[in-house]
């Protein structure tokens, strides 16, 4: 291998150098956004139109189901969506966390999301009548199944300590059939499909990671098992523009571009050095 | 730029920097961060489990729902796992969990995933489709079948099977590549969130 | 009595009965006593899931307290970890996870640590990208083709100037990748169904360690 190729390879294989360079590049991109225009993805517009056309007093079930570490790609699209739902002012919102670690997301929605966009009371929503935080349900398959067939029996007490059976919102909510729309914010989108939408034929909007899109979301969407989806910060940025409330997702787009360009250049450089090695190896022979 | 005076924001920033300190070297600072997060994960998970038990089991039991003694006993039997002598008793709660999970999975996987996915692929071609659309629609079941053949047939991939499963193999590699690209986007966002906290919440950067 | 509970037959019969009830319930619905029975068993399973979190706490405590007693390497870190674990648990269970103190710890300690440590995998991936993603054969070429298409298609900056890569990525997602995704989902589902049937019929009992418990 030539000396130049070797030194380039050594530099690019130096983990602290590469990792540090990436972090610095991201910090630079976050601190100096270019403010480029955003092209709205048709899927984000579809979700927006669905939310906008919901009938008044529609019962919306918002399910959070993912661990804390994955929040970076789950929260950016949920913040503007929750803002949109609350801004409507005439919907019934049921928030719940199902599955391991789900309650962390519930706490985050409670303490951080509402802190940024305002608590539901700011939008004229009354707790127990217009919105409710049902807290967390442990388990996986069986909790989805039980919740679908007996909502009040599976929850019993909401996060504020109220009996759900005594809340006005639950007067006509007993099974999954009584909800009008399910919004699932998590990684395992097959769970609500299997236990809720298949049996009760409810529209399902999935908010998930970009990584889940190819193998997890697209097969369901193209088979008609999901109505629409928002994946990652990119969709979050689209939705922030649609609800006219630019925030964290729009601010992160330049950093997203920089990191992709960084990784592409590393991969291309790695392949170029590999080809140069092969050519030099052939020449040496 | 106004650095935050909130102690919580300062602690969050210190934790993020401690977490990222491994980039430079695996030091005491990172070990502290690592052990802290492990302790927090275990502690918080136990809190949520505890609250669930209080809500679903204890409160109804204290209000007269005597039948809740049974799940209380089942839940307590899980802890016999820690004893060598009585560990066999923990089978009962494990059986309840396993039986409910797998049997729900059997029925739902067949109806929703297997039939649902096949049904989704076998739809009539919509009217007004271009030749490009028709080719695309036909590619999907061909790729699906070739990937399934690649996975499920354990005999040697030669002859006709070899050629078809080759399509499946290349399609699989292509799809994994696309997944990798999306995976990159997701993981970048995981890095961006704590960095935003440092820049905007702690350092008070305004852009 | 303990011989019966230790026996393999007890485990397999109980699993068979419960699983059969669940499978029957998929087909027979609207019979109130049966629905109530299945909801009750489901609630027991949910409560057992919740109790498993406490088992995790207890197990971790035993392991790390033993390490501390024997003063194994890094035992002082175990003291810190166990202290954090119990402090969090006691704070949350005494005050509730709704309390401002608990939420403060979550927002200012757990969430920043969790997200930063979880994100380290990506930084590591970038640092090995130079060597790991080399096109050495045809399979790797297809992998890279898909990867580069997706990477470039996901760059918001590129989409401002041209939609070609985004449209190509969308086509790839909706056609070949969709076929692969469906195949993977069907394969996975088939595997789960087969494992489920084996467990249901008692052929597979690996979920309980029969030998070590004298079964």
C-alpha cells in the first residue's frame, strides 16, 4: 500500500478523530442553520389532512410505546402532531403508554412536550372531559388484547389517580370499537395492527423511526393495514411547517444533511482507498 | 447567548458530556455515566411495575375484590425464581405469561401478517395504471416469493431454485442497504437530541 | 405436591389448557362468561409482567451485592449503581412517578444519559464505515447501492435542488423493498407460529429450565 493511502486510511480509522469530527460537524450545523426551504412529503400532508378533517368530538387514542433512548427520532414528529390535535380544540384525546419503558415517553410528553407547546388547558381542553392521561400498562400482546376488549377494566385508574369509569369521557368508551382513530408512537407497529385495527377496523396512523420505514411500515402501509405514517425528524419538520410552528425538527434538518454527507464521504473514501490498494497490489505483482 | 442558571439543565448537560466522554477515552467519567444509567433503568422500570400492581391489583383487593388474591399469589411466586429450592414455583407465572403471549401470537400472526400481507400483494391492478406502474406491481410478489424461497428452502440452491433465490438474495441485500440508510437517519437524530439540549437549553444559543 | 409442580407434565398441561382457551377465544367471541374469563386471565398476565420488573430489580441487587461483598473488580461502581437503583425505586414508589422530584430526575438525569449513551452506536458505526462498507463482491455492491440511494434520498439539502433521488428512494421503498419486507414479515410470522404451536403442544419447554429445577 502506498504511503499516502496508508496515512489517509490511518487517519480515517482513528475512532476518536472520526467520532469527534462528526460531533463537531453536527454542532456547527445546529448552531448555523442554513434555513433552506422544505419540500413537504405527500405522506406528511396526508396525515395533516386526516387530522384536519376529523369530525368534532372524535375520540383519538394516542399510544406511546418506546424506550427513552429512541426519543430522538420519535418525539420530533409527535410534538407538532399533538399540538395540532390540541389546537383543534374539539377532539377527545386519550393518551396511554403500553409496553416496556413506555411510561418514560408518557413522562416526557407530560413534562417536556406540554411544556413546549402548552398544556391542554391552554387550548380550552378540560381534563376528564376533553383529554386524559391513562398512564402505563405493562405487558405486550396481552395488554393490547385486554385493552381492546375492555378499556376501563384494563386501566381502572388514570395517571392522576381518578377512576376512569367516573370520568365523563369514558361514558361511551368500553372497547376499541368506541375510538375513531388510533395514533401509535413507537417501534412495534405490528402490535396495534394485530390486536386493534384488524378486528375493529380502525384507521391507524403510525409515528415511528426512519429506520422502521422499509421493513416495518411500508409492508403494512402498502397492504392497507396502516392509513398513514410519519417517520422521523424529516416528517416532523414537514408537520411543523404544515401546522405553522417551526421547532426542533426544522432546526435539525441541516444537521441531518451534514451527517449523511459525512457518512457518504467516509464510505466513498473507504471504497476509493480499497480500490487504490487493489490497483497498487496488482502493480506490485 | 446566555448560559442557563437552572441546576437541572446544568446536570443534564454534565450527564450528556459524561456520556460522550467515551469518544476521547473510557474514563472514570464514562463509567460513572454508564453505571448511573443502568441503575436508573432498573429503578424506573421497577417503579412502573410497582405502580401497575398497585393500580390493577392492590387497590381493587383492598376495596373487596377478593379474587385478586390469585394474581397476587401468582405475582409473588415469580420471586421464588431467586431461590434454588423453590424456583420450580416460578413456573406458574411464567406459564401464564408464555401461554397468553404465544397463543395470541399464533392466531394474530396468521390472520394479520401472513394473510394480510398476501392479500395486500394480490390486489387487482388499478385502472389507469401506466406500464411502469404495472411492472412495479408485478415486481413485488416476484421479489417476495424469491426472498421466501431463499429463506425457507434448505436444499442446495442450484438450478431453477438457485436462479430464483439469487434474485431474492440480491433484493435482500438491496433492501438491507436501504434499511441501513434509514437506520443512519434514525441514529443521527439520536445524536442530535442531546446536542440540541447542550446548545440551546444549556448554552442558550439563539439561531 | 412439589413433585407434581416440578413435573414436565404439569407445565405442558397448564400451557396447553391456557393456550387452547386463548385460541378458542379468537374464534368464539360475544359469550360473556368466556370473555370475562379471558379478560381475567389477561389481567393476571399483565400483573405478572409488572411483577417481572421487580424481579429484575431483586436479581440485579443480589448479583451486585455479591460482587460488593467479594470486593470483585470495580465493586465501588456497584455500590453506586445499587444506590441509584434503590433511590430511584424508593422515590418513585413512595412519592409516585407523577411527583415533581421523580420527573426532575427523569428529565435532567435519565433522559440525557439514556439518549447520549444510546446514540454512541451511531458514532461507532461512522468510525468503522471506512473499513466495514467496502464493495468486495456483488452482494456488497447491491448493499451499497441501496445504502447510497437511501442516504442520498434522505438528505433534505439535496431535495431542495432535485427530487430525483427522493423519487428513486420512494420507488425503491414501495416496490423491491416492499417485497422484501413482506417476505421477511411472513417468514418471521411463520417462525413465530411454529414456535407457538410447539410450545402449545408441549414439544418445546425451553421457557422453563426443567433440568436445573429438578423437572
